């Protein structure tokens, strides 16, 4: 699955009745930037109260995305530790995971829960709150 971060600008009315133009980041699964742009527009247009404009698209290197409950998304850098069978040396492979949660502690808890069945040992190197407001998944693999 290929991931793209897409920044979209549009107008919306907040709960307090104030209308405002907002710029929001979405994580979208797609094969190309063009496809990511089209999926973003398709999913956001029903909620936009003014003209929608895609401001930026960039490739995102997430190996896994763990969705759940929560208002925020956290980018977690993991280091998997494996043993080279020939030399016996430890090898570290880094990867990025996106985890949905309400706060940093919950993000780590959710990650650990998702990683429970993993055979490899891993270390959490960093956890950063992202600007992503939602994930748009087209190719949901069950």
C-alpha cells in the first residue's frame, strides 16, 4: 500500500457557528499522487462549504497504519532488532507507523497492543503528534 499526505484547503462552519477557511492534512492510500488527489477531493467535497483546493501532496513512508479511537494521529519511529544468522550480529531496521489515539500515552499503548503478536523485538525511537486529521483508505485489506 502506498501512502500520501494530502493538504486540502476549504471552508467549513465550526460548532460555534463561525465559518472559516481551514487547511487540513489527510493520509490517503493510492497508487499515484493523481489518485491520492482524486480520492481526497471525493471524500472531502461533501463536507466542504466552499471551494476545495488541494495545496500539497507528498509521499509518506508509513509501513503500518493502526486506526482506532482517538482524535489525533502519531508518527512512531520503530527499530526492529533481528539477528543475522551467519554472523550472529544484531541488525536494526527502522520503520514508521501511524497510530491513532487521544494522547501520547494512549498512542504507545495502542502500538504495543497492535504489536503483541510480533515475533521480532522492537524499540520505540520516537513518537510525534502529526497534523493529520483523518485517514482515507481505499484498499482495505481484511
